[in-house]
């Protein structure tokens, strides 16, 4: 409940994308101005940055004993009350008869939250930079030595501590940090550092020699433009999402990467029917519980990077949800016993685990509204038709409805559901007289590709692709 409320709050109030929602109430106490956080390693290009909260501040790692006292500016942020409803609930008339949407999912995204009058705390950045002029970081600090040993990047929580008052629906003590902002540091080998204030700047530690790119454990996109290139942490600093999908592009722009994606999901296709059905059922259930997706992604990411999984999120789930995750892990090669993960035959399950991980990682990036519509698309059995679109789209995005594979889109009710789903993934879908046109919106980022990972994954679990 807390994680969903903070995520919805950030989505609705932070159009600039500067705030990060706090997912656990217990983490709120760890966030103070100038706190250090480490940025977790991303495995896929579409994943948003995730951070691990540390118990130390920038002052704790500076050379000399004189602490920095930031000038703190506190201001009213907004009075926030939100109501979130499952807007696909109800029924539509289709050529196949009346279809009820959201069946068994009453209250899926319906909730009401109020954080009351929010306050924002910010450090005066210009004054902070003046105060830090000439100061260096002690690279022999025990904490930094541990971070360097793990080859993680360090960032600084500098502003955006958003707090609520006591007038709330959720029983959360005031003041509680519900969202925060991060400014990365680029730390040189001599301990000098600088704030990364421009989009093209990347934080991290300067290295004497550039190390080879550390690709994910499976290499489904080695030749793909969507393979994640790790953040630059050497002297050849570079940045950016240069491979992000262009604006106003036909869905055919996805064809190259979707071919590789089909190969990645072949382990789903080759599963015995009973196991395929069981995995499909769990994935379908995940669309109903966003908190399950978050918890499962954390576990799979930890397995992939060789870290010890944190089962804190799992403990907060209801027993049936915990059982679903246990069953899921069992199906992809791991048994969970007393918070210990026991691995089965690695070679046998490697491809299956990889396919499951990539699907979970994509679904985790989708909003709860998008998940509701994706579930509706499963209900009305239109996913096979949607998976065809990039392959048959013309250079300008036109798709002829005379193609038998696209027949489901001729139904008005189905078309409107798909249209709303695509719009949430930055794809504009427009109905013509005898065709449909699908093109990306302005600056679509990775969202069209993320959606198609989810579509292809569910299609593979339901049949051959």
C-alpha cells in the first residue's frame, strides 16, 4: 500500500522525473539531506536506476574534520490526495459477444491515499558547491573501499526530501520521507569530485584503465541496440540513451530487436504444457499485484548479480502471494526454503530463468494502469494480433486491416483497449477507413519496447511465436 501510494504520487506530481518514490516505510528514516546512496547495477537498458541507502553522509567521507552544514530551504510542495480507479472495469460489446473486463480484479488499482500538506526540503546547491570547493573525498574510507570493491557507483541524495503531515489516510508517522532526489558524484583518483548536473554527465569513480563491458549473465541482446551499456565510470565518460526509439517512428523500428526477443523467449515455448500453463497463470496473477512484481524483480536481480537476495519485500506480501513467488522460483530453477535459495540444475534452467527475468524486469517498469490494460488484453485474447504489428507495419506505420492476423482490431471495443494500452507506452494508435496507423509519440524512450517485451512474453507462454 505504501509503495503503491508513493509511486502514484511521484507519477502524478513529478513531470520532470526528478523524484524517486520510497518503496518501504522503514527506508524513510535512512533518508536525510546529504545522505550517500549507491546506485545498483542495471542489467537491462530499460530499467530505471535503483539505489541502496547507506547510513553515512557526505560529511563522513570528506577529508578533514570540518563538517559541511548545508543551507536547507523548506517549502510547501503540494496538498496531495489521490484516488486511483481501475478504468478498464466494466464491459464492452464485441463481435464475440459481451466481455467483462476486470473480472475477479475488483479494486485492482482502486485506492485512495492522502499525504496531506507536503513539505519539500532542499539544500542550497550553489552555496553547497561553494562550501565544498577545494574539499576532497577520503578514498581510503572503509565504506568507499567496500563500494570500490563491489564496483558500484556512488551518488549523493541532495534534495527533494518530500515530507507529509499527520493528516493522512495511511497510518504513517509524520514527518516521513516519501520521495527523494539524487545528484551523482564523479570522483577522481585523487579524491577531488564534482556534481553531475548535466544530462550528459555520469557519476562514478575514475579508473586508470577502462574495463571491459560487463554484459548481463545471458546475452540475448549482444547485437541489439537495446543491450544495456553499463554507466561510464572510467576516464572516457559518456552517457545517454542514444539508442532510445525515435519520435514519430513506425512500429517496424522494433523488428530487429524483437527477432532477438523471440529467441530469448523460446524456453517458454518449449516448456511442457502443464509447466507452461502454471508459469503463465503466475505471470497473469502478477499483473494483478504490482507489489509482487517489485518483490520478485528484486530477488531475480540479486540472483543474477550474485548478491544475497533481500527477502524483506516478500515478508510484507500476503501468504497466497508469497506462495505464488515460491512456485515461480520453483518453475525457473530455484527452491526457497527458510529464506535460503537452493539452485537446481543451472544448465537446464539457465535459458528459462533468463526469459523469466527479462519479462519480470519489463513488467516492473509498467504502471499499474498499463498492467490493468495488459491483463484486459490477455482476457480478450488480442495479444497474438498485437505481436504481429511491428512485422507488418509499413515505413510510415500503416497497417492494413485486410490482414487476417489483424482482424481483432476491427472490433471497436478491442481497438479502444489497445489504443489506451499503447498510449500509456508512448505509441499513438489511430483508426483509418481500412487501416490502422501506429507510430511512436514524441520522445517515447524505451516504453514501446518494454511493452513489446511483455506482449511477446505472454504470447510465448500461450503458444508458439
